[in-house]
C-alpha cells in the first residue's frame, strides 16, 4: 500500500514518520524498551487513545504480501486463489499444514547430540561395522589420507552432523592404526599435548571432535607442531574436527566435503539389503520426498534402518513417508530440551522468532528475537532485570543451529518493493512444528510468548503485525481454547482497531489452516453485545465468507439491521457509520472474491428487503467499483473488467452489474457517490481504449427511463477532467453511447 492510499491516515496525535502505516498507529516494537513496558497481561501500558481502522482491501493485501509462504495464502482457494496453485504452494508436497502442526504422535531419538561424544577407546568391532556404510568422494578422501600420513595431524572443519566424526574414524581405520581413542571435546588447545603424553593406553590414533576454542584461546600453529612432535614420538596419528567458526590462528583447516544424502542412503541400503532391492527402494515416492528435504546425515542413516523395517514387512509405505516429519519433530524437541550450555536461551528465542518470521528479513527477526529473549528472562527470574547483549552474535552460527539459510529477496513495503536479506528454515515445515512444540510442549513459556505477541500486534510495521497473526493461527490450530482465551479474544475486544485487525487475521489464517470451529466463532461474535467482537467478525467474514456466501451475507444483513435498530432504540442517535462502512467493505471483498457471481445474485435478490439491506448492498457494490487492477489508481476498474468478461460470455453477472449501477444512481442516498465513481471510470477510459469500449457498452444498457438518460447525458457533457481541467475527450465520444441522446 502506498503512503497516499486510503487506510494510511494518521490518527489524531499520532507520531509521523515512516513506521506509521495502515491506520494502526502504534510504535514499532523496540527491544531496548524491554518487557518492563508491559504489564503482567502483556499489554502495553502506553497506548494511543484512539486509532483508525485500515481499509479492508488494503488490509487484505498486507495479509497476502506478508503471510508466511508455508501457509500459501495468496494461492489458497479458500482465500481467493486457485485450488491448483494452492496445492503447489505452502507446505510442499501437498501435505496439509494441519497435519504438520499436529505432528506424527511419535518420538524418535537419534542418540548422541552434536557434542556428547565422550572419551575412550573405540572398539574395533565398531570400526569394522562402520566401514561398509562409509561413503565419501574417493579422490578427496585419498588426499586426506596422504596428508594425514605425512603430517600426523589433520584439522577438519565443517558443520555438525555432516559426517566429520565418522570421517575422522575412517581415516585412522584406513591407515590401519589401532587402538583408536577419542578425546573429550573440553580439551583446550593448550591441553592438547598433555592429553597425548598422559595417555596410559598408548593409542595409535586419536580423534578430538569439536575442539573447544575461544577468541582468547585459539588453536595456534605451535599447538599443532607440539602435538605433531608427540605423535611422531609415539608413532601415532590424530584428526581434530572443528566448527566453521572455530578460532584458529596461523592454521588453515581442511573443509570437510560431506557426501550427499542420496549417496549415504544408497550405501546404507546396499549394506542392509541387496543391490537390486536397494535400487527399487530408492525409486519409492516417499524415499524421493525424504531426499528432497534438508535432512542431516544421521537422519539419513536412521531412515535407511526405517526402510529396512518396511522391507521386512514391519511397517507400511505410509510409515516410510511419515519418517521425514518424525525426524523434524525430533530435531525441534532436541533444540528445546538441550541445556543452556548447548542451546542457550537467547538461541531458543531466535528459533521461535525465526519460526514466526520464516522467510522475513533477518535483521527484523534478530531484533524481535531479542525482545522475546528479554521476556523469557523475566519469566525465568522476575527479580532480575533482563539483559540483551548488543554485539557478539555470529549470524552464520545462528543460522547453522537453526538449519536455516540467508538470501536476498524482494519484499513488498509501503514504499514499494525493496531487496532485503532474508532468513528461512531450509525445511518449510519447521516453523509450524516448532510453534506447536513451544506452545503445547513448554507451557511455562506461554506468559513470555503472549507478552511478545502482544507487543508484535502493536507494532507499526505491517509485516510484524501479520506475522503475529500467522503465529497465533498456528497456536490456535494446536490449542484453540487457550489461544482464544489468552490472545485472540483480548485482541478482538480491544478499543484499538489495530489489535482487532490482528485478531481478524489470526482467525482467518487459522481457518485457512483448517482449524476447527472458526465460522461458528464468527457467527457468535457477529451477534455479540461487544462492539469489538462484532467488528472483528464482520471483517473476517469479508476474508473467508466466500466459502459460504449465502450464510455470510445473511449474517452481514443481520449485523447491519442491528446497527440501524440500535440507532432507533437510542432515541434518534446517529447510525454508527464506521461499523456500517466495515460491513460494506466486507461485501466489497465478497464481490471481488471467486464467489462474486453468487454474491452478486444474492445482493440483487435481497436488495429491496429493507433500507439497511439496501444500503449495505449498494455501499458494498460502490466500494468494489472503486478497486482497480494491480492497485493502480489509473488502472482498469475490476468490476468493469468483470462486466466485460460476463457480457462476452453471455453470463448473468453483466446484467446484474447494470442493475446495481442503476439502483445506486437512482437512490438519493447513493447518487452522489455513484456519479463520482462513474466519473472516475470515464477519466480512466480516456487513457485506456479497452475501458472506453467496455464503458460504452455499460452506458448503453444502463438507462431505462428518460430521467436516467438525461442524468447520464448531463454528466458526460458537464464533467471536468482531473483537478478541474478541461473535459476529457472520451466524454464527448461516450455521449453517443447513451440511448436517446440529443
């Protein structure tokens, strides 16, 4: 939405600046303000006294632009997209997002974590058992063997779970040395030689996985030279593995080249079965889908054993397909069950924030993850003032832990498209699984999470508010009662329209995920005595009501009658124009949805029921007439394109559009607005021959009486150009299209 579009108005007394947007005029969340700015319920203590509701059309575009790709909002048939596109986007493989959220109901443990290997001798049978499964680029591996034989000590650099430890063991195994001993990772560079000289077992091979280094205690060349001297004296060899961010000085580590998951799985299946069976298994669709995901090598190895169970008839092919999600759930559980030393609280906060902002700008995700970190600290120790380190965060290390990537991509903003550095999980299911795990598996985190979401809902940036809603939608699917009570209902009953809109978007996205009972919640809210709940229901109807247009329009008719009746009961008080406007905007969205033809017929069927319903139909129709293709103010009117397509195909909609135009022009409450919109259409036709042809067809069908013909002829002869300039030339040409003109 551009800054000049409707819905971007400033509330009285609101601060100006680039962060103000879309009617919800609350300040962006700022981590440095800390959680102390919120009360125990998570609501901000300093809020604007009033704000303005964002237009429904603009709010819908924000929802489409900023929702996670995994939800497939823009292409979802339930939200106005095509069903085919909806199957191709979102949680890939066509898997229903709700199935991902609810999970496999199974726990799988992969055994050791990234850093849990202890010290001790590696039994020879273990090495013999590992050898047939090991696979690597032979040329690369042979080069490592040559260097190890010549230099006695190698430093391999690589990420966790890429096969570094197995490679280290196989290097020593291929050299034929025995026994082989592993050293504890807590060994510091300065202790390296001492560990070798103190070895009473006189091992001939040593493996030290994930050597502990710090910036003030790096692994230096003298450490390696001393170790090499000791190894030469003992006729032994050593392989050290380090992470990509290890502190090294005057040392160039060899970057480990992990084998592909396909090669690892092939090697394992060839050992576990025979070559022919392995080839057949690799052709299974469920196996291909597993390999298409970003799975660690330890997960691939476990998958091979799982497939072996399928070969033995213990499990079905469907169970083979479920294994990918099962491993993902185990990874998420591992993140949040690890102690502070392995996965610190700040990293856990980043994982949650990345789940909420998956595919969003990295800097924004990091900023808001620190806000969550402060809330989590307060939950752990309310007497301690939360502290957030300003510097010292390594982006690569964070993303490696999260199994995520960083990439440049264009982002739609109120200032137009801009390229930003974004971060996303390598597996698009992680965010859904992670949010469910935190919400239902770690309820002690709920107070901090609720406070965080409250802050996000009050942020001035549309992306942040939308992601607050998408996060809550996942929580609602996982636990609807708690999410409604703790988050959605407080937002819906807020006096701030911005909070209400986030409740609307939360329910809308929850419905798209197929959370239960959302339509019945909206039906109840629409009849509620609470104004906020009615407002939220009305706006949500416009977004999801196209699924059941007749029931939705009936609910909206009931709501508008309630507003008119309330004004009459209050001894002549004015009608709540704001609420009536929201009702009309919901009708507008329904008209421009895939159910538009059915909505159009229903509006005409009930047009003359009573004044409230009449005003609702015409108000919604004229609002829809104001929408342009691609959001360009000079673009072709969407309703005019609709009319043209229907007329060309002999559809009923063309005649019904004419009837609603005629009713709007004939109604004294709507004549002025209708004439102004028709004038705008004429000015657009002056710049677009296609629109001119379509408008000429519409004008020819529109008048049925002399008064109607006179009104149109007078408009075309007297109208001015934009900003009071000379009449557009097209007006004179269109006069001839009006029947009976003189």
